[in-house]
């Protein structure tokens, strides 16, 4: 009985220690997530103006006005359009990962060079690209002028070219991080699978098609999920390089939220946009998880 009582005290002591360790995280989650999340939901149902200090409950009126605003739908369309860069970046990153996964001299240096944009300041990169793509004195148009004898396009002044510029920037910036993830995935593919292909008389294409690509599917899935979530939250590059862009061609959903909150000072509408965006991200993510069962290798088969 004495041993049983001692064991019980030990379990209670371990339980208290465990609760003490998770208490800070639980408190942070409760205060900084649940509380403010609930508060923002309440504020989305008010006409809260930070200058006037008004805060009257108006129900779902903010959501209705946002959904009836053509500019909101244009910003959503722009956001989705800019995510064309996700599959383009994945293809390029996969090619780089395959190349840098081989035995070659100086491959570590090449990996570092490709990864550098991922750890460089967002503001510095955006300012650099704004200079490179400037229609009047940008270095890119100077090169085009020298080669073709004709002036280059108005990268930041034409609605279509603005989107292309932002897509190029997104692909270039994310290439290193995606390549690193693909490298890790490639190095985790069991070598025995390649040996089976060799025994069966397969070649390099068979190894890529039937071993590498299927075994890398969990990594693809992770990159797609994080890429879509990050793409739907795009804001910094647009804000620094082009602002709203010509004809609001660079306005994303988060930029629209910023306009509502910090230009029009309508925080109630800004909270409503944030909730609409959150629900959209959640829906897209759930759909992706549902569809992943059809193509992501989970090791069970």
C-alpha cells in the first residue's frame, strides 16, 4: 500500500510539473489567440472608426459591404493570379535540387548562393527590384535597349506587367527555401528503392518517375500548403514596389485590408476582411488536405 501511495504521489508530482511547463504556452494561446480572435470577430460587427472613436454594433453589415465591393473581388483575383508563381517556383526549385544533389565540386557554395534571397531583408530586395524594373532608368530596360535597340516595357506602370514583375520576384525570393526543402526530401528517399530499379533494368528516368517523384510527394504537399497560405497573405512586395499599382492591379486582399484599416480608418471593415480571408484560407487548406489522400505517399502502401 505504501508503494502504491508513493507511486500515486509521483504521478501527481509529474502531472503538476507537466502543467507548469505547458502553462506559458497555454496562457499565450488563450490571451493572444483566442481572446483577440474573439475580439476581432466582435469588432468586425461594429462601425469602429479609430479617429472618431465610434463603436456601434451593426451586425453583419461590414461583411455585406465588403462582399458587395468590386475592389474586394479584384484584390482577391489579383492575389490568386499572383500565385501562378507557386508551381513555376516548385518546378525550378526541383530542377535545382536535382542538380545540386549530385556529386559535384563547389555544390555547397551554389546552395548558399541560391538560398541567399530567402534570408535577405524583404525591404532591401523590394527596393532593389523597384530600381531594376524602373521603366526610365532601370538596369533591366537599359540591357533590353542595348540588345534590341527598342525601349523596354513599363514593368511597374502597366497593369499586366506589374503582375509579371511581382510573380518573378516571388519565384526568385522563394526559390532557395523551396530548393532546400526539396534537397532534404531527396536525401530522405531510401537508396534501396533505387537499387530495385537498377536490378529491374531501369534507367535514370525510371528512378525519377517511379521513385523520386512519388516519394517526394509529402514535400510537395508541404510546399503547396505553405505557398498558398503565404500567397493569400501577400502584402510587403506590393506595398513597397508599386503601391496599389496602375488600376489597382497590385492590390491584394491584405492590401485591401490595410486600405480599409489604415487609410479609411474603418477598423470594423478591416476586421471583417481579415475574417473573410481567414475563412477562405481555412477552406482552401481543408480542400488541399482532403485531396492529398489521392496523391501524397504516406508510407502505408
